[in-house]
C-alpha cells in the first residue's frame, strides 16, 4: 500500500488513536492540536467497551488496565426517593471487565508507554 502524508486535527481520543493506527500502517502522520499541553480535567474517566476494544487493538489495554479498576455494573438512584434511575450490567457482554475508572490526572501525568 502506498504510504501517505496525513494530517490529523485534534489530539483527543479519536485523533490520537487514528494517528497511532495510521502511523503503524506505514503512513506519515502529523497531529496538530490547539492546546499547548494536556492538562488534568480533575475527574474520573469511564472507558466504554468500544474504547477498550480500540485500546486492545493498539496494544495499550494492559497499560490502561494498570491505571484503573474494573466496573462490572453501574447503578444510580434518586437521592430523595431511592428509586433506581440507572442500572447497567456489563457481565453479559463478556468475561473481561468492560469498563475502567481511570484517574485522568494520573493518566495525563503518567503517559502510556505503548509497544
Ligand atoms: C464532561 C464530560 C465527561 C465525559 N466523560 C466521559 C467518560 O467518562 N468516558 C467516555 O468514554 N467519554 C466521556 N466523555 C466523552 C468524550 O470526552 C468524547 O467522546 C471524546 O473526547 C471524543 O473524542 P474526540 O477525539 O472525537 O474529540 P475531542 O476529545 O473533543 O478532541 C478534539 C480535539 O481537537 C482539538 N481541536 C479542535 N479544533 C481544532 C483545530 N482547529 N486545530 C487543532 N486542534 C483542534 C481540541 O482542542 C481537542 O483536543 C465526556 C465528555 C464530557 C464533556
């Protein structure tokens, strides 16, 4: 396949993953971002199954796994009534935990060292 010069605007999850996939496929990739440097956003991050699948395909799942904890089930209740307003289980989707709660601050300060 012919190697292409590819520009990607934005170092969000989509741009970063695309840059890695494309550069590993032999293309010359330039990633441009409008912010100066990544900053902690001060919140946790839950990675959905599709995001984890992308990390797995990039060989980054083991490194990500070190930064978080598996979440098998999410339950939300109304603070006043106690009524359940959210209940999502991930067990039926597969044996591997499909969500990770990762500290964004930690992940930004300790960038992944992928293969
Ligand atoms: C408050 C909040 C909480 C969230 N929590 C979660 C969560 O827990 N789990 C989860 O999976 N998702 C979460 N999301 C959603 C998640 O952030 C988005 O799905 C994801 O960031 C989309 O990635 P992206 O790469 O498409 O875009 P973005 O992350 O928006 O990245 C786009 C990048 O492009 C840059 N950019 C834009 N214009 C230009 C330009 N002209 N030149 C150069 N750079 C440019 C921007 O600065 C940005 O860095 C959350 C979103 C919000 C708002």
